[in-house]
C-alpha cells in the first residue's frame, strides 16, 4: 500500500488527511502526497502553515461561500500556492436556518431538525450538489488533470462539500465506492470533527437532546454519500456516463488524471 503522508497534529486546521493509498478497481492506488483534504485554513497557526507549506502544494481548492468567509475568515496564505475559490452550496445552507442552529431554543430545533428532518436535509443536499454542480466538479477534475497537483481540497468542516468533491475525484480515478465511503467516514473521528457553535451559556444550549438534534448536520453518514452515488446512477446510469456527459471528461483527460494521481 502506498505510504501516506504522516498525519500531523495541526492546531488550527481540522480534519486534515492524505487520501493516498485508496485502491482502484484495476489494482492501482492513489499516490501519497498528491491529494489532501481538510477543514478550512483560516485559523491555521504558524506551525500549521509551515507543515502545509512543506507539502509542495500547487493548488488549494476552497469550496466555501461568502457566508463561510464572513464567519471564519480567509485562508492563511501559503507562499507559492494557488488558492482557487469554487463556492458550493452548504448542505445546511440558509442564513435563517443557521441562525436557528446556533441560537434557536429546543422547541425551534425540534421543529426544523426533529423527526428525521435534519438527516433528510443533508441527504437531499448531497443529491442536489451532484445534480446541480457538475460545472464546478468538472472544473476541479480538469484542473487536477492539467496542472494542479499536489492539491488540497477543503470547505468549512472538510466533510460535505470537500467530501463530495473528493468523492467525485476518486470516482474519476476508478476508486472503489466502498473505499470512498470508508475515507469519508473518517471525518467522524473526535479530533477531526467540526466544533459545534451554540450561543448562550445555559445548560439547555448544549443539552443532550439539543446535541442529538444537531448531530445529523455535523456527522459524516454513509447514507449521505450513498444518496450522492444513487443520484449518479439514477440520472446518468452510472459513473462512466456521469464522467463523460455530466462532467465532460474525455478519455485522454481521464488518462492524464490517472497518470498524475495513481501508482
């Protein structure tokens, strides 16, 4: 198995990892040190930035939108690294929705998140991103095939928008779906998870029921990614047509991509 980059103890960056080593259907593996994923880099410390700078990155793909940037700030600048912002819709998007998530009382949270509403919202959003964001995903994969490797992909938590963009890239490489799901679920590790922000100091603000209601928004759940895969199968009849018709990837482009990222 390809040796991954040793995972560091980053202080200000969550959910960082190298996806090197994942297997493809034809017996190859993703090269180590070529494709990374993480949460946002806005709070990266000087030590974090030094490590990231040592990776030889060509491009950082930032899938956050304007609301994310206003909340968290821009990424730290890494000398010599190109930063490409390709906004994707947040699966939990909506200013009023997020206000309720951060500030709503128990009754309001039960109303918008209870009875499976939160998980359904996430799965439906994953479907929507796959269906509606083919232009953005095509841009990412074409860039990787052309000149953008090594690359780091991130959103806010490094779970949803980055998770889907990584998944699309791995599908283009021929990585098995089971391996893609396994990598995606690593975002649930305690040291990787996005820190849930709630206003107020009362016990109710972070009570067990409140945190249970919020959990579907901040979990990586296989059902979400499987909903994305199901959308590919339903709309395009499978990965090959999705790549060719949905993303406009020519066979030569896929060959270049695989030459760059597989061993």
